[in-house]
């Protein structure tokens, strides 16, 4: 299988963490892909019309996207058991969606500052993205810590990859002081070999 990949993407990282946790990194060949909303570059637009990564080309069916679809597929294929049975599954999926939402807002903030000329940037729009992230961090800290402290699952992986992306691209916005319990959980989860083996470079 081919995984269209960029190490900085928190969504690609989710899939890579799953593969590490399942000890199955040898099941995919990484294909470097990079681009932006303004220029698809080497993103696999012929396989994913949305031009987004990760995308997983497999021998026995259409290319899969996005990270949640690929994660469900690989979890089933590898019997990784990172999606528990219902009813715990519904919590895992909400937490995964929350982590992905944090990562989406953080990537949009990065695009706004990185891709737009300074004169056309909207500080209010960037701030609205950060407010979304702040609400999601508060929800994780207030509602989901007991789940996050349970057996590893894709909800935890999505949150950890999102927090890693905040540190990677938005280090100027400290989140730990306002969310100390989440920060303590992340310090432990981030030490897992699967997280250490997938950390984006500067
Ligand atoms: C980044 O460089 O921040 C990035 C790269 C790929 C996807 C999303 C973000």
C-alpha cells in the first residue's frame, strides 16, 4: 500500500502513530506529497479529488481518504483494536473528531499566516479559529480526561497529534497553563515510542 505523506501533517501523523502502535509500518510505502490550498503541488489530486493527505492507495479497492476513514480501515486490517466496541466507541469517535477539529483549526491558522499576504490577513478570523481550539481544549479537560486516561485508542491518538501540531506551529500560544490536566496527560502520551517516532521536524 502507498501512503501519501507529509511529516508535518497532524492527520498523516495519526495514521503513522496507528501503524507504529500496530507494529505495521512495513505495510505501507511512504510517498512524499506536498502542496497547499493555493497550489496542489504533488498532492494526489488524481486519487483524492480534494487534494488532501493522508490518502492510502491499496491493491484491492479505491484509494482511501481522509485520516478517519484510513484509520478505521487500517485498524480493521491490522486488528489494531484502537477503536473499542460500542458504547465506548461513541466516546472514542467524539474525541477523535475533537482532536481533528483542533488540528483543522490550527492548520487553517497556519495557512492564513503562511499563505496570505499580510495586508489581506484577518486577525479576527485567526482569533475565531483559536477560540474554537480553546473551547475544544476546555471540553477535553472538563469532560474527557477519564477516557483519555484509559486504554490507548484513536481518540487519544487524534488529540495527541493535534496537541503536537499546536506545539509545532503555534508555540507562541501556550495552552498548558490553562489546561494543566490535559498537559500532564499529553506529557505521558507523547513519550510513547509511536509518538516519538512520528514527531515532525522543525
Ligand atoms: C504544515 O506544514 O503545517 C502542514 C503540512 C501539511 C498538512 C498540514 C499542515
